[in-house]
C-alpha cells in the first residue's frame, strides 16, 4: 500500500476519536455557542494555557522563533522555526533541498534524510495552512497549504512559512538554510 494512503488511514482513527470526545464532552452552555471544529477547540485550549503570552499559530510551542531562509521553486519566502527539540534537530540538517509531492490535497510532503528527535514534544495541535510540520512515524516533512483535520501526537509543528496557500500548494522543490 502506498505510504501516503496508509498514513491517512492511520491518521483518521485519532481524528475520529477526538471528534467523538469533543462532542461527548460538550456542556449545555456550549450548545448555545457557535459550533467549533476540533482544531478550533484545541487552539482555544492552548490559548487558555498560554494566555499570559499570546502568540500566532506559528509560535504555538514557544515564544522565541528562529528565522530560516526558504526558497520554494526558486522564490524566497519568509519562514521561522519554533525552538522545540524537534525543530532544533531539524535545523541540524540544513542546508536541505527536497522535492515535494502532494499529499491528500492538504499538504506538500518530502522524506527527510533521517528521523528527528521528538523528545519533549509540545502538546499536539492541528496544523494550520503555512505550518512546517514533521510526521514522526514515517520521518517526513509536511508543509500544510490547508488546515489539518485534527491534532495528532504523531505530527509536530516545527515552524511556519509566510506564503500564500496557492503558491505552497503548487510547490515542487524547497531549499531550507539557516538565516545569516
């Protein structure tokens, strides 16, 4: 079976379980509130946990980011990595040049030369458009051009690309280097 198809099948079970848990645990007070997706609920929980230092989605696991130089199909784009252990380990692979392929009309993916250190991983969050993420079971990089479906302990957000979803969705080649 194609690894991309297998990954989606394996990833669907936790998403279904999360949706069931969120639905089952909602209170009557929330019944009058606008409906929230599982990823929105996870984002709200994370914001409550980090209320003293609000930060955009690209900074979910830390308040300090590391700028990196990224080129998508020969065009430079602004990008940052968070300071999670996995993101720091990812930076040790630079300079890195990868060919990208589409995955489930949501993300561009590529295999990394080796698996990353995932110790001390932050609380799972759903990937957002523009996020640079790492899928631990297969050791691949994922660049989301659409929001991910639900938080997963197997998917670690490493940083964020400041690029349009259209440009990212069509990208076939990426180069990532440490910023000078």
